[in-house]
C-alpha cells in the first residue's frame, strides 16, 4: 500500500465520498487530506422546462443544484455512471450514454424532433450545446451553478511544501486550472498527480506540471485502483 499523503481536491460533497472510498480500500485516514479547491455555488436560476424535454447532465453538481419538486417526471441522458446513479436516486428516468463526453456524443440518439435541455456549471471544457446544434439537434442550456475557486488549505499547503511524498487527485479540468493558478504561491517539492482523464493531464502539463498519471477508466473506482496498484517506492 502506498505511503504517500493523498490530497483530495474535489468539491466537498464528492471529496467526502471519495475519502470514504479510500478508507474502505484500507488507506490510512491520517494519510488522506481533504482540501477542496472549488466551491459549488447555486446560480439561483430555475428554468421552465416541459416534462417532454429530455435533460442532459454531465455532472452530479447540476443534479443537486437543479431546483425542481417533480424530478421523477423527467427523463435524462447522463455522462458517467455516478451521475446516472444519482439521477436515478433523485427519481429521474436516467440513461447512461458514456463514461465521458466523447462516448456520450457517440451514443447520443440523433433525433432532430426531440427537445433537449442541458443543465450545467458555468465552466466546461467542451461546448456540448454547440456540438449537438451542428447535428441539427434542438438543445437549450442553462447554467445552474458556478465553481468558485478556493485556496488549498493550510494542512495541504504545509505538506506540499515539505519533503513528504504527496499525490493530488484531480477529477476535472476546471480543478486542474484552479490548481495551476495557485502554483506561484506554493513551493511544490515532492508532488505527483493522478487524473481522471487525459484531458485533465493535458491541462496540467500545459501549466508546467510533471509526474502525472491517468486512471485506466474515468471513474472514482478506477482512481482508487490506480492508487493501490502503483505504490510509491
């Protein structure tokens, strides 16, 4: 089992869940540091959507920040198994279309007469609406939450500036960009990254970071397996 400190940078809700996944996988609690570097802020926007419209969700945060008292009346297409599971738990008739946006697009049904509504966060790395519109698909979108950057907390900062081996888990390109924005203020000494996807790795590399690994699959479960299978020497 790895002996390094693992720093979780996800928003609080997801950070707590991933923390429990690591604990269940027998990682030491004392070696897991929670330091969310983005805060989810509800945009207080409540779009009017007819129940005949199929919703699109690419993140759990959109589901949690969508203000609707009758979610069970809607159907939706989702990116990611966890997002799909959450949608079902909230009562929606949810369909999994792929573990990432690329697979989602491949599996998206080409029905030009169907209305779609994409509920998302303010910052995305790929314009799903723009792409689907080029396929003559009738799609609207509404930003229902924002990702507000936060500084790495003092516990994580102290470790990153020490000689202790640290590994930061990065689950989104937005988090990677936030991480990069703090580079000038933190002296990273013995750092490695584990990313959910190659796209996230590319963002970090463009900002000059090195020692970056990518999980075999874009899932939290695969991230955990990557941590177990590649121990630090």
